[in-house]
């Protein structure tokens, strides 16, 4: 294939990829009314069928609010749609069946950035930016992103909060941290078998390169790729492995490494900026972003250490689990979320 044809093929692939991305990010038609029968906090959420930490966090927010006696619901694009890759009893409403009034709140995730100008002016809008690095994604370079439509914005890490405050001076930004369910993500009672777990979706090329670099050093080890798994399946996969390779890229927080730590894994890999707060060298191995050679070297050393003295890795994983369970507890997330809405009024 000539250079011109290759370039045209790349451009076509990019256009197709962009069209697919924008299709599920385009907000539905949202009906409004002049009165609110029962003021409700609606979280707009894509009808996206694959496991993502961001959608799980939306459902968790709605559950917290309803348990606290505040009316809240996930607002999906379609009637009858609800996520089925994790267990929940979350209140879910389809946009065609909803009417939002002036006393309601509509919470908008960052993935709707290209279409903020299509949102209704009523009710009040709140931003829920879980990954500041997606803020300008697919937004035309010449377009102004109208974040002034938001009464306030929530995010999930100090890194994302710094990003947003710099991008939008004067914007009220609050950090409402994620939580990790200790009943689901917890260490196994005994030492796991020789398994290396990873999620290659974000950086498949780097994942393959690291595995190729490791080569025969992986002999006797099972590589567990976690893809399109349910929440329970994912938790079981973490527990089954003493080591997890983190392959995040420009993350708002980094839920997979946090959940892996909570499950007792020694995590090695890329903190991806938003995850820097959870990578402590006492129980994990942070690697400079994209440095696949260092990642492979560190993994090779961890594999040898686990084969010779598994308790060293095991003890680190247990300390990581204790730290995550304490710092990212459901109780702490509830306190921060309810305090945010108290301040908002």
C-alpha cells in the first residue's frame, strides 16, 4: 500500500472511530416542565453496555442519595435500559419517560462535552467530571466549552480538580472521591497462584510489548486478561492474582488499580496522573508513563520474588488493601457527596 493510501485509510478509521464515539455520547432529548412535583437529582448516563468505572460511579451516587432520603435517579437515554454487568437495585428512568422541572438538578458527565450546547437551560446543571483529560475530547479546537452552564462541578481526584480549575478559572470544583466496596474487593484468605492480571483495553500495544519483553520469564505464570467482565468476575480475577499490571492512560482516578490493591494485589504500572495518590512504593511499583522497559524489568523482579518468597509480595498486597479500604470507603464517599449537595443548596 502506498503512503497516500495508508494515510487515507488512517483518516477513514479515525472518522469511523469518532462517529462511533459521538453516537453514544450524544444526549437524548430531555423534556422539561414549569413545575417540579418532587425535586429530584438526575444523573444523565449513556446507554453504554460495557463495564466502565465511570458508569458504576454514577449508579453508586444515586444509591447514596436515595439511601440518604434524597430523590435521585439515573437518567438513561432509552426507556427500559439499565446496566446488567453489576448487581444493583438503582432507580433508573429513561429520558422519554422523564420530565424535569426547575427544582430538579441534572448532573452531566464529562463525556457529553461535545454537546453541552444541546442541554436544556432548565433545570440547574451540575458537572460530574470523572476524568478531566476527557474534558476537551472531540470538542472542535475553535469551539468554546461552555462550562459556565454548571452551577458547580464534582470530580474524583485532586489531579482532575487542578486541571479543571486551571482550564476554567472561577469554576467551583469539589472533589468527591470514589469508593471501593470492601465486600466485593478484598484479599483471598491464602496466597494466590502464580498469575499476572491486567486490563489491556486502554493500552493494548504496551501490554503486548511488555509481555514480549518478559518472554520466557513468564514461564509457569498464567496471564489473566480482564475484559468485558462483570463486577464480580473482575473482583474474582483480582483476588486470583498476586500481581496486577496497571495500564491506565490519563485517568481521572484509576479505579482498576485501586480495586486490584483492595483485592490484595501488588500493583505495578502507570499511575496515569489521576492515580498517583494511590501508588505508594511501600506496596506498589509506579512506573513512568509509557516506560514499557522499566515495567517489564519491575514485573520480572516481582515474579522472581514471588517464586522465592511470596509472603513479601503478599504482605505488601495486604497493606495496600487496608489503605484502600480506609481511604476510599463507601462511608467517606457518602459524606463527601452529601456535603457537596448541602453546599449546593
